[in-house]
C-alpha cells in the first residue's frame, strides 16, 4: 500500500494534523474493505460480526438492543436493523423482555457461536497479515490511538 501521498496522489498536506486525519480515514476504509471481503462468504457484514461478538461476550445473558448500540464500534450503525438481519439468519434469538414489553432481549444462538468459532482463526490471521507492524509497534500504535482520543 505504501505512503498516503502515493495512495491518494497528493504530494503534500496543509500540515501533519491534516495528513494524520486523512491517513486515518483512508486506513479505516482500507480495513473495512478487507473485512467486508473476509466476511462476505459467510453472508455477514463487519457490523453484524461486531454484534455477534458483543453478544458472545454476554456469556448467554440476554441484553437489549440499546445496550448493543452503546457498545458498537461504529456508533452510526442501526443496531435494530442489524439484530433483525441476524435473527433472520438464525444467528441470534430476539424475544420480548418479560419485565418490560417495550424492550427486547437479545442473545446469541448456537449457530451464531459456531460461526464466530469458524471465523476466529481467519480474523486473527487477517489482522496479523494486514497490519505490517511488529508486535511492539502495534502496542505503540494502540497507545497512540488511545492517547489521540483523549
């Protein structure tokens, strides 16, 4: 892939802050494109994968759609729509909450857990392959990204 200047055919940036923002946005798009390709044969999106991982982390304890939305990586995702699609595919179970009929409880299904198990190794391999950094550089990158968000 190389330098951002080559990738977007721009010789210089207004300042290093502008370059950093453009670089982060471009890299995000690059990662999403690769994730889409990884998940496409399984008929799920990166956002649906994120929902399944959130639900697996609940260890069988039902959660609400709003709780899922709060934990989503992409806050612009429509959690209700994602949950409905995953329910249609049999990857989760969505039921009316017994204590509050306005809410729904969501839990991952066995089929959803099996899909995550099948994808786990592929995702780990993909992450290691597409990030061309040493483990120490990855730790430093994570620290810098955490620091950037304040």
